[in-house]
């Protein structure tokens, strides 16, 4: 089949931003840009929060920013308006964002040989539009977005497809991805461009990009 074994994972579940596309920083900047008119102290607090909280639905992030950082009693109309502005801000950028090094090559090698899934906190209609327009959907058995959150999304996927958690590997770049894997009993590989600033516990196997994914999987 291939000269290189993918290791111990027979079912692979990928996050999207920061794992398939180099778009995690792009999205964090888009969030921060919506608060450009805030005082510097508030802007710094927003950026610090966003750097810690990858892998969550945008509604969750906006509710936290509005309520906990800015102290506003933001109603649902305000949250949805922020979501609409955010979507407009990033849509074209996501269509142009480069792939993470090694991602497309890995997917090309293993599609049809292993069940590959995409699980993202991006709203599902948007995620399916982006992946279809970039022809990324052809690599995956399913493209799954929010809602629900990652923990429940992964749980639902395993139940729906009858996959055994012990045979499944979640591949993500945020602590929220790691938490989803741990909550569901699957293995986990972390993707972190800067291992010295990894958001994961020290015992988590990581790779800087997907050129090293086969090697990382072989260590599980």
C-alpha cells in the first residue's frame, strides 16, 4: 500500500484550522480585529484569551469576551451579529490560506486506505462550503462542524460509525482537541509549530506539522 506505515491509528480524526489549513492565527486575528476600538488593556485581554482557547465554537468565544472580559450583558442578537461580521471577515481568507506542510500529502497517501474524518468547531455549513470549494472534502468520510462541541462531536462520530476509541486518534492543535480525545478515550497527537509553547501536557506526542505525522503515530 505505502512504504510508510501510519502507526497505530486505524481511524484518524483531524481538526481543521492549524492542522489541515494554516488558518488558526488568521482566525484569532479576525476575532481580535472586531475589538480594535476597545482600549488597549481590553484588546490585550481579548488576544490573551484567544491564544488560550482554540477549538471552541465562535459563539462560546464571543460570549466569554463580551461577558467575562468586557463586562457586557450581550444578548443573542449581539452574539449573532459578531458571528456574521467574523464570517464575512474570514471567508475569502480561508479559501486562500495555505495548507499546513505535509497535510495534503498525508491525506493523499492514506485516503481510501484508512477512514479519515474532519471535526471542527467551525459551523458545519461554512466548513462544508470551504472544504468543497477547496476540494478537501474528497479526503474525508465525513466533514463535521459545530454544533455540537468537540467532545460531543467526537462522541457522536464514534457511536454513529461504530469505531472503537482505542483504534481512533484525534489530531489537533488546541487543548480543546486534546480534551475531546481524553473525554472519549481516544489517542491524541498534538500539532504545535512551537514545541516550547505547546498547550498540551508533557507526555503528549506532538509534531510541528503533518510532515511528521506518520512518525508521531508510530510512537503511540
